[in-house]
C-alpha cells in the first residue's frame, strides 16, 4: 500500500484517528460552558446555537461558523466563549497532530 500522504497543517481532516477534545473531556467542557455563557436576553423557550470550528494541530480554536442560528446575540455569545477556551487536545491521524472540524451544539435554557 502507498504511504499515507503527509497531513496538510492548514486543511482539517474529516476522519482523524482520534477526534480533538476539550482538556478534561466532555464534563469539563460542559462545566466551562455553564460557567462562562451568559444568555444575552430573557428567553421563554430554549435557544440552540451550533457552531462549527477548527481545532488546529496546536489545539487552538479558529474559523468559527454558525451552522444553526440562534439569533445574532446568542451566536455572538457562543463564539465569545469559544474564543476564551483553553487549548484543546488536538486530533490525531497517523500518530501526528492534525487540524479537525468540530461541531458544538449549545443550548440556552430559560430560567425557571
């Protein structure tokens, strides 16, 4: 079989051997979001925002794109919090760090 091509450090891979992850795992990610997200307005029903971004080979987040719109203020709040996250554990392919796409759904719930 031909050798795997060298990964391109700028182009995210679709099928990493190991997906990128928030340091500490999904519980730590949820905790970070709960501590940092602030609903920009009172809501009577849940608002969901989905953001697609790239976790770079160095663990830095970049290239944010809203794929499920929750309204401009909610979208901006999710992106604001994503930008202040610590570095992630990068994805891996063939034993090397590679950039990967990640889609994160964020739900704002009304205060009861």
